[in-house]
C-alpha cells in the first residue's frame, strides 16, 4: 500500500516510524528540506519538498497511484486543501486530515463529503476525552476501552504499601475478590509477559484486563479509596484545556484554568462561562499557592512545554494533590521518566497516531481488521480489538486446543450478553469480540494473524 504523509512534524514523524516498520510504501511531503533529510536517514522512505496543497507537488509525490493521503501539517486549512486537491487528482484515494481548530468542528462534520475526507482526527479533543475518563477513576494511571465500553485495560503502579507488592499473580484474584488478568508488566522500563508464578515488585507498572463493571471492585479490593473529583486545576489554556473544561463543566466539576496570556484568558472566559479563568504564571509556585493549589482534587498540566508540565506535576505531588495528569508532546524517552511521580501521562500525538494506524490496517485488510488499537507499556505492547466473523479460524474450539503465536495473548472475550477473562475451556463464536495483547516485533494486521 502506498501512503503519502503531508507534514513531517510530531504526528508525521510518529506515523513514519510506525508505518515504515510495518512495511508500507511511504512518501513524505514537507516544506523543510532539513526535516525530510532526517527522516530519510532514519527510515526507508521517499521524500518530496514543497507545499503539500500544490497540485504539482502532489503529482511529484505520486498521488495518482497512492492508496491513502494523511494530511498532518500544522495548519487545518492546508490539510483540508491538500485532501481536496489530492482527491481531485485521484478519486479513489482515501484521505485523513488532522483538524484541530474548534471553530471548524461542526462544519467539517457537515461538509465531510464536500472536502473529500475519509477520516478526521483531532489530537487535542482525543486527549481531553482521555483525561476526563482518567478523572472518573482516580486510581488508574491509564484506561483503554474496548467492546463498546464493556472491557477495559487499566494501568496501575505497585508501590511499597500496595497489597500487590510481593504477591504472585496466582494469588491476585483472591486478594481483589474479582476476576482480572494482568496481561503485561513494565519492570525497569521493559515489558514482560507474566505467567501465574510472576511476583509483583515495588515500582512495577501493571496492565490489567477487566470487565468495565469490575473496575470499582478492583480499586476497592486493592484498598484504593477514590473520591469523586469535584475541583480540578488546569495549568495552561491551550486547545486541550478548552475541550477538557467544556466536558468537565457539563458534568458539574468546578474547573479553574490558569493561563499566562491575557488575550487568551479573555477569549476563554467568553467561551467557557462556567470555568474560572485566572490570568497568571503556572510556573510560579508562589502564585499557585495563592490560588489554593494544595486544595484541588486533581491537577492537569497542559502547557506547551513538557519540562514545565513535569515540574508542576512534581510540585503537585509534593503538595499532596491526590491525582495528577501530565501532558507530554513527546514520549520517545518515557522509560527514563518512570521513576518520576508524574501521575498519569497523556500524549496527543500517540492518541492521534493510534486512530490513524487502525484505519490504515483496516484499509489494507477489509476482512478481520482491528476495530481499535491501543499502545501500552511505553509502546512496547499493543492491545487490539477484533470482531469474530465467519472467516475467523477456530470458532467454537476451546482455547487450550488452539496454537496462538508467540507473544500473543487472548486477554478477554466479550460475548453478546457477558464478558469473560478466558481460561483453557473458553471459546469464541461469530459475533464475539476478542481483546488481544501482543508484544515483540510481529505485526497483527487481521484476526487470523494471531494463530500459528
């Protein structure tokens, strides 16, 4: 499959890294020669320098024989014009555009066909939705949802006081009094696929598969007392903060937003009438204390600087704020940050790339393609959701009789009326949903790829 990526910024670079590793034929388009040279040195890709919305540049990139165009430049208008022009040159082309401006949201939805868009992605809005879900269950560092909300994979950290510390996985269900599955453990920066004899240690980050209705029981069984978040402080007034404040104020959560730019404060005050907008410097600890910093239930750091977000989150930890969520623009070296108390970490770029990769894989494999794809364990593993159809192998056969590929785990089976953590006697049928966790270099394009 030939894919054109217009814009070699954070999202473009992340897509290039992942899609080139999966063997796709990539052509990168960007106006900066230096950026393209870096990508060309690192990956086996073609590059074209120029304006991606220009007909001549698109023709030079080979748009007429391309299967997909991903427009991810920093300008929404350029992305839209790029998709429209490319589709005019190749009517069979699939197009994906990154659209971030809230003012365009409604008209893009209404005029999707007019702009020739197969899919639009909004990293900031996706990030806001992810943060809101984390605020609902303060005990979890991360939550990924599958099977229309019936199944979740959640991330927890094992600290020295946790009931999980020095406990083998065979004893886990007896401790938490509900059935869950630890599908991956991140220890010392490396992902491990554990068996029942694996003993959890302080500092481990575990990824637990559970039916959604077991999440409260899981937290209760671990002795993690969570109170409903009622007061949230947002540091930074960018697009993520806007979308998040919109969501939270509808649910009755008191939101205070700190922004350094006065004009931005005035704009946000008009758009968010129920949010307390404060003009100030979130990097000043004295200022934060004057705003009652330690009295908030949750802190979300959303400035444009990763380093500042980390510092504010660490200060929030020292002041006793129960829940902290840190936005990072880059997660390439996240393993080096594991020992820092940053709370939950979210990355708009990663959320956006997951959506696009899922579409790409589905486009290549119309039958049996993944419904959703989530990166876990610092990108060292993937959790994927598949729908069992009539082409799926081994329907109705107990799992103990099926040979599954190495580094592939069937973590959950969702039937029409129940969800189960599977054992050797479990089986799946047409219409069921399988949650698969895979690690290693093997790429799973469709459901039958999980079998040997």
